[in-house]
C-alpha cells in the first residue's frame, strides 16, 4: 500500500462494481485513486446472489421495459430504462472479457434464470454468488492497472468544495489514524446503498449512505431518499448482524412461501414490494415472527448446483432445505433513491459524479426490478467514466479550498452522517423536501 498523494486526476470513493468499472473505463494516462472503507471484499457487490439481467434479443425489449416500469410503479425515468436495457449486452460482453463465468447450457448458449416481476427468464448467473464472481474479476483487472491506486481502510468524511465545484475529498486513513485532503480534477462517489445506517439489513455495515448525507449537507441534489426496498425473504435468525438473503431466484426456480399452517398465501413471483407486503400481512394475521420458504419444489439437482451457498448457510443455521422449509422475514435491502445524476453520471455539482446504488437517475422508479442493479451500476459507471474522459479539463489549482477540520474523531463524523441520512428519510416520509434540510447550513 502506497501513501496517499495530495492530488490525483480522478478520485473514486467505493470499490464495488460501480467504482471498479468506472476505473476500468477511465483513460490510462489519468492517475486514479480508489478508496474504500474497509476490506474491499466488504461491498454489497460481493453479496449479490441472483444474477444480472441481459436483453436476450430485440424480441424481449418491450417486455423487459414494461417489467422494469411496472415494478417501479411507473415512476421510472423511461430514458434511463431504455439506456440500461439497450446497454446490457455490452455490459455482459465487457464482463465476459474480464473472465466472468456465467452458467451456460450444454450447447454453449447462456442459461437464464427468473426472479419476481420478470415475465420471462432473462437473468444470467454464476451459482448463487454472481456478485462475487463479477466483483473479484473486475478487481483482478483493476489491480493490474498501473494508473490506478487502490487504498482500502480510507474513509471519505466529506467532499472538498467551494460551493461551485468539487475539488476532491477529505479522507480518514484508518491505519495511519490521520485525516487528509485529497484533491482531484474529478470525484466519483460510488459508496453503495444505505442499509448499514439502519440495521435489520442484508447490506454490509460499511454501506451506510455517507455520500448521500454529504451531498445533502452541501446542497447537491438528492432524489427519492425514502425509496428504500425491503426484501421479502431473508433467513430468520435471532443472531445480531447482517441478515442472510435468500435470493428471489430460488422462488424463480419454484420455491414457495407458506403460512403457519404450511399453506401458500401469495404469488411468489410478483414484484418485490408486493411480495414483501403479503409476507408482512401474513405474519400479522398468523401472529408469527416469520413465514416459511419451501425450496423442496425446486429439483434437488438444481437446488444443489445453482444455490450451494444458500443450501450451506441454511444447514449452518440448522435447516436442511432438501427436507424442510426455512423461516424467512423481510429486511432492508436496496436504495432506489440517491444523489441525482444525469444519464452520464454527472451530479448537480460540477466535477462531482456519482454511480451505482448511491446515485439516482430514476432507472428503478419506486421499486427495483430484481437483478437490474448490478447491470445499472456497471453501465452508468462506465458512462460516467466516458463522460469524464470526453470533457476532461484540469482543475484550476488556485481555486483549492481548505477542507473542513475533523472534530471529535472519524467515527463521530460517520455517526453524524448516518443521523443526517435518517433525518432526511424521515423528512421525505413526512412529505417534506430533504434537499432543504441543510439550506443555510452549508459547510
Ligand atoms: C445480499 C445482496 C444480494 C444482492 N443480489 C443482487 C443480485 O442478485 N442482482 C443485482 O443486480 N443486485 C443485487 N444486489 C444489489 C447489488 O449488489 C448492489 O446494488 C450493487 O452491487 C451496488 O454496487 P455499488 O458499487 O454501487 O456499491 P457497493 O458494492 O455496496 O460498494 C460500496 C463501496 O463504497 C465504500 N464506501 C462506503 N462509504 C464509504 C466512505 N465513506 N468512504 C470510503 N468508502 C466508502 C464501501 O467500502 C464499498 O467499497 C444485492 C445486494 C445485496 C446486499
């Protein structure tokens, strides 16, 4: 690990699929710094189970578009949806070039699985650990780039801005226990979702909406901050810590939801929010803390080969999925809102970009269609990189401003960000505008 320099051409905050794919698509003659909070494997990208959507052919365009819009309650930005679907084949081709291994049929064609809200199978997968397969291959490729420096255990505490443009980030180096200003011509925020700010979540604790809170504090536009998706099926457990997701694609392959009398109570392949509501209503009606997910309708061979991690984890918790149902409950999972971006990843603050789950161009509307997230993160991160390359101009160094001083330790600052984020969500839930929360209070 090298020391942080004072200035890079581009700083990327976050080492999930969005941050990594952005770096891969930036010009090789630009110096790039990627920072992440802890071990790079602690990103939600590593956790993705079900898979990644791809447009199978022109014949599927209308249905894929409609499925995405219907799941999003038609609040989606149609231009973003079109861009994502049309760009999907290129994203998959890029991943293949990185060595990502998607399951294939015996004739060499792709095998597709299905999840809730999809009218037909169009999801590519690698067992039940598609995210790990994609992210580790991207990381391998990025690690070989001589223009990219990856620095884990470095936490963004703030952006540096004079209110007119972004000039870099304030970073806390956990190992050196030091706060530093890192200047950059362009800054890309790719810090993932918000689950870690709330608990009862499938997300890593490090993914806690820091960039969104920072954006709000600086008057950078944030959209739909209360659009938080709750996944209907995580493994019920009294243990503390991150909740273990049981992918929707298990239901796509035939698993069913059962009430306390082991009777089906809903169509398991409706969009996620509809199934979540049905699960919560059933728990209320039955007076139970969970419902059952029965994977026995999935052929044994498919269950074992497609979902080995789920089978293993359930066994560790004492459930043999081949012979008995497992208890499941809903948990916070995904953030549809985020820092407002255009289709090229630009935020409302010049020289500041955002990509992945932390950003919002409206592609998911009010509720994300399953397996559109990896695709969206990869595609719009690439577009952000291309836009930076196309419009590149160095920052006028005379414009540098001093970063805010650290007060009370970095954990205190991060807790402050979480508090601000939760306040913004509450304000939006109550019908207020979170973008006005810090007006007059800008740093
Ligand atoms: C259990 C689970 C299963 C999923 N399954 C699927 C699926 O099958 N298909 C699908 O399409 N999507 C799935 N998703 C969603 C998808 O994985 C994510 O939306 C996507 O990976 C987000 O990528 P990202 O790069 O934006 O963020 P992440 O991968 O979450 O990366 C965030 C990065 O930001 C860093 N970071 C955060 N804050 C700071 C800070 N202050 N300073 C420095 N670094 C910071 C973190 O350390 C991390 O490196 C799943 C999500 C989960 C949790």
